[in-house]
């Protein structure tokens, strides 16, 4: 029997200088049996041109879709729904400033094969950005503490949820097409609105008890927001957007 059809979705906004590394990491996967959808989120630079050049020699089919509505939620939802409309059964997502580990796709397939309907992977700092000791060790510890806080937070423990809360990074998740459609998908909300990955997770938790933390799914993420805003503001941003920059344009530091 052939493997279920898997598509990877990457939202991108003005990423011409960095998306090449993400595309290279995807091309280096040990399992390249997938189709890639890059959603150009109304970029004003040459992001689309970089993707087109990559597509000419990629080891898998590449689709480039444009979404004019700004915001990660809108871009991701457009990408996922495009993939489903074209036959995707399994969906994975990362971001255009991230480097998935070489076995990321393979690890996602293993999660799906075990019966998981939504898998939330592990996030580590990008090595090529030369993380400091604090960024390498303290940051993951803080993330772990926030995961524990999220699990016991009252709003995440409502009886309507069919499974406990798990830490979910938007740049490293996998979900079946069936569950994505069943739960309503990623919210199409502004970037400064509620975290779209948490909203998707909680929507999915209302419809499935097969949601898991997937430590084997590893993505190395950029530290650029942390370095631009500092630790306190970044944590407050992630905590229900309790910090928002005065200039709305600065929220697009992805």
C-alpha cells in the first residue's frame, strides 16, 4: 500500500534572505515523499522568486501560493486548506526562519502511524545563530515551565477538552487533514491576536483525544525575536500577547 499523502506548509513574509536555509533543510530530509506548499503572505521582497528557483531542482513537488491577508494564521490556514483540496491526508508545518531536523518528516510519519491525529514537536535554538549558554539551556527550561503552566491553567482544563493540554509550537506541528477540517482549522486572526497555534491546539482538543507531544519531531527555530525584543518582552508576547510593540509593523519579526 502507498503511504498516506503528506504535505508540508511553510508560511513566509519577507523572507528572501533566510528562507533558502529552510528550503535546504527540507530538501535534506531523509524522507522526501511529500509536497511542499510555501504561502507567500503578501511579501514585498523577493521571497517568491527564491522559492521558484528552489522549486526548479527540488526533490519533491513545490507549490507557491499567495495570501494577501497579513498574519500567520491566515497564511497557515490558506496553505493547509490548499493542501487538503489537492489531496493531502497528513499535514505538517514549520516556519520560514526554521530548520527542521533531517528526520523531521520521518518522525511525523511515525507519529501518524501510531494513531496520533495531532503531534506537537520540540523546538530548539538554531545552531547557526550561535546561541549563548542562556539561550541554549535557560530558554528551554523556561519553555518547559510555561508548558507546565499551560497544562494546569484553568482555561485549558475545561470539560469540553478531550485530552490534556500539551506545549505546541506553530513552527513544529503535524495534524491529519481530517482533524484539521473537523475542528475548524487555524484561526485567521492578526499576528497580534491570540496565538494561532494555541487556538488550533485547543480546537483540536475539543474533537480528538489522540493529541501528543512528539519529542522526536525536532525543529531548530530562530532567536531573532528574542534578540530583538529581549527575554521579558518575548515571554510577555507569548503569554497572551501581554506585550505588544508600539509600532504595529514590529509584530512581523517572525
